[in-house]
C-alpha cells in the first residue's frame, strides 16, 4: 500500500517537531558550565585588617629580678589572612592567617622604654628567633558552631598552628558577627609555649622569663573582598 505524498510530508513535519521539542527539553535540563544549584549560596571572602584589629599575647611573669610580678603583653602589629564563609548560615567556613613575628612587641606601660627595648631584643633574638622563623601561621581544618538569637555566630575553630617551626592542632572558641561588608571576630585561647619549643630566656638581662602558659586574645576586623 502506498502512502500519499501529502500524508508522507505531514509525517515528516511531525517527526521534525517532535525531535526539536526533545532537544530543547534536554538542553534546559542539562547543567550549564559554571552554574550553581538553585538556591545554593555562594562563598564570600573577607580580608583581615590589622590596622583595625587587636591581637595580643599575654605571657605570665615567672618572677625574675626587678620584673617580678609584671606580666608581658605582646602585641602583634603585622598579620594577614582570609576568612571564607557562607552568608546567612556562616558554614561552611575557613580561616587562614599569617603573623609576621618581627612585629611582636611589648606594650605595657609598667616597663620603661629602655626596658622595652631589651625585652623586644630578647623576644626576637632568643625567644621567637625571628630570623629563623619569620612567620607564624594558622590554618583551620574544621569550623563548627551555631547562630545565637542575637545574630552572633558562636564558633569552634579547629586548626593547625605553626610557631617556632612546630605545628600543633589547637581549638579556638570565637564569636563572629557580620555587619554590612565587615566581619568582626572576638575570642581568646591558650597555648603552652613548651609545646612549640619556645623558651623563656635567661640570656642577656633575663627580661623574658615567663611561665609556660600563653593567653591569646583577639578582636579581629575583616572586610569583604
């Protein structure tokens, strides 16, 4: 039985339309290069601003000579780093930070300027050995926490601290808050200097004779980049 030319033509048009609809539907369903899943928030980066931040290390005095009873408050003046997080939920997040060890200086007014010069000299040349170890770094490995009713994220930052050539895993509790394009994080934690083979000196004038425990407090400000 022969198919009439008109009917054959209509069949071809129908098949072409069906094929076009199939191709159009497939292209819409296929993921596009560089596209993210609908509703998936993009990660945001914040760069630390040392000029608007405070980063202090308190070394408790071991009590030696006329420095007896005077703790050392060592300020970190120069550091850099990035915080990466997900808006609204914060997590997932990460933190990396690098400290210039030569920028660490005594700040307490109980010491005279000549005394501070001696302390800073010992700090750099004997305690931190800044020529050999010019940097101190921290890199997070896991960040967890929760957002409290006031909008502050209560974080538990676990990561690797490298100081004086030694790396140790530490945990830093911190509060994180986003205000406009800025991030602010505050908190404190402690480390044992002996864990990092950092010694208290007895050379020179013995000004930096301290206990093992070091208390670190921070108030960090970062700007969205």
